[in-house]
C-alpha cells in the first residue's frame, strides 16, 4: 500500500488517482476526512503521532508525507522557530530507533513542532523490513534543511535521494507555489521532474521542444481573459468564511458570487465585464 501521512483533503491522493494508484491517508481533521471520503479516498482518522507503526510494516510500498512544519512557519507568533534544533534532534534519534519524543516535546515551545519528525518514526520501522520502495515529502521552502537531514538517513539506508525547491507553475499548475520536495527511491535514481512550463514561453530548439508559458488561473478555469490581469476570485473573508458585504468603492459592475466572495472577472461567468482592479490581498493582480 501507499501510506500518506497528514493526508489532508487529498492533494497527493488526487494526483495518485491520475496515475492509477491510491493511498491510505492518516489524517485527524474531520472535514479533511469527509472531503476524502466524498472523493472516494481511503482514510484512517487518527493522530499520526499516536498511531502505531506495526499495522503498516510489511505492507508498504510507498510513503508520502506533508507534515505540518510549525518550527519553520512564518505565521503567528513564530514560537516554533525556536524548536528547529529540537526537531532535528528528534529526527536523528528516531532514525536510530530511539523514541525520545516525549522528552524533546517537553522542551518545545510549540507542541506541534515535532510532527515534522513523525515521518522518520514510520520510515525507521519500515526500513527494518526493507520497505518502502519510495518516499516523497513536501513542505514550504524553509523546510529544505530538514529534508536534507532526512536525505542523509535515507541514503544510509540505500535510497537514491533528491531534494530541492520546485515551483508548481513550472509543471503546468496554475499557481506559483514553491515547495521543498524530497524524492527517494530504492529501485531507481531519484531525479527532479523536468519542467514543462516557464514564465515566458520558450521556442523549440535542436534539443527538443521549448517549455510552454505558465498556465494562468483564467486559462485553467476556461474563463478567457488570458491576455490581461486575471480575474480576482476570493473566498469569503467574513468571520464565518462566507462572502463579505461589498465594500464601498467597488468598481461598477463588480459582482459577488455566492460562496466565493468577490468576482470582478472581465468577461467572467458571474458578471459583466469590468476593468481589472487590485486584489483584496493588497497587490496588483499579476500572478500567472
Ligand atoms: C499541509 S496539510 C496536508 C495536505 C495534503 N498533503 C494534501 O495533499 O492535501 C497537513 C494536514 O495534516 C493534518 N494534521 C495535522 N496534525 C495532525 C496529526 N497530529 N495527525 C493527523 N493529521 C494531522 C491537518 O489536519 C492537515 O490536513
């Protein structure tokens, strides 16, 4: 089976579905679990830090992990940043079969910090039986030093490992999302995928076809308007998450989509054409 730690609503699971595979997700959030169930994904609703490793040992081919990384998060009070050395210490101990989590957790400023070390607890147990064949992990770019620590351990265990930063937009995703990625395999050489897209389209050359231009959100949604700033669609920002009331000064013609906050899409499906405007996040709309 493919084990997906911190499986969330199923981003990895959806990609696996495209590849004709499926995972078993470990996830504790009820809404993420319900979303997975509605999408036909398999889930064990549990705390990844409490779940024993014996049920997965002897039957795991691949491990996916996108752990929360409070110790690298720039949001909130950033207390977790002080915990980074403790997370590295926990990974080192778990990689040697020493479960020191309780003692290390007592010293952490943020009780969630050690979750980033959890994949190593599973990987250590699986490695005792020569599993898994492959591992993929993903997190915000600042987590790369932690992935490098995982890489050293996995190489010691016979894996080929690559880790680095990839941008989703370079692979045709309509989102400029950079992520620290770790790819490891016992059965083939780990290499990053070849980018298929670039910010500016590249011409074909002697060495093959050039990369296509990044896909814009407007293109992905099929809304047109791809030759100018993209439509701005925002989820509701009210306290309950629903649509907010229209602010004063919104351009004439701007519309509100039920459940989706504002939409001021030129030629969009919900309303008449209006001039592009600044996003509610503060900057000019200039993402792909
Ligand atoms: C960054 S999201 C993962 C997204 C997922 N990889 C995807 O592709 O959709 C992290 C997830 O970890 C879950 N989580 C956090 N702490 C957890 C814990 N102790 N046990 C299980 N799940 C946890 C959160 O509810 C959240 O859904």
